[in-house]
């Protein structure tokens, strides 16, 4: 059985293409906008040079911070969550709960469907709490995978991963479901045989 969502109506845009110290002037997250079924979400609103690097592209889509209904955090490292506070009206999702205002609702991310085209799965490896958002689009399944891959080159041996075998298993799981991968700190790339495991 595949993890891929059954629906294929989601759309997305990359708001900021991230980089790491080896590929850019510092560290910035790849921040994405995903929409389906009336939900407007931002995935991994992390470190960027300026909040305008997130809010400007959103404005180009005709959206403001108040239009964002959901924020999904792949894991709790600062470089992936730094700007979550830009979206005060959004429900925030992580590996174990949903948060809104002062409300905290426990739920496991594994298999959680935001819509028939948007599903969360647990993908520990880079950190114990990693999750991936799988989005069914007309052109295939897009995996917003956070730091399972920093960029298209991996790294194959993630220096901060506490469990190398868990990381490899999570990568294989994502590759089995996805056509395109959006990594934590780089441009999207095809989920094919050239992907580092």
C-alpha cells in the first residue's frame, strides 16, 4: 500500500529556495505554499534573509499572512521554524499535535489527512520528530520532506542525523510515494534513481 494521497487537486509554489553554508551565504529554508480544499498552508517557514522573502512571494499569489490557514513544521530545528509566528491565525501542525492560539490538540501525524490530497506521514531520521507532507497534484505526488534531504545532493551521510538507518528507511518510504521532492534547503528534484539514500 502506498502512502500517496488519493486526491490530485493540490497546487503549490516555492516561496523561497533555501541553501546551506556550502551552497549559499548562510542558511535559509526552502519555504513552500500549498493549497487544497480551501486550505492555504505554508510548509517550513524557517530561516530566510528577511520575512519579505516569504511574505513577498505570498503577496504575488494574492495572499497575506492572515490568509494562511495552516503551517506545517517538518521538525523543530530553528532553521525550519524561525518564521512560524508570521502566521498568527494559522493552525500549526507538527509530529504530535495541532496548535491554534492557546488550544493544543494531540494527534499523531502518521497518516493524518488535511484533505484527500494532503497527507502527513512520519519520516524520522534527520531528527526523531520529522514529518513529510505528501501533496497529490495533477502532475503527481510532491513530497515536502524537510531535511530528509537538504538539497538534491543529500547529503548522503547527514552529519546531524541521530539514526542513519531510520533516515534511509524514511527516504525510501518517501521515494516510494513521491514523484518530486522539495528538500529543506534547495530546489525541488525528481524522486528517481539519482537521489542519495
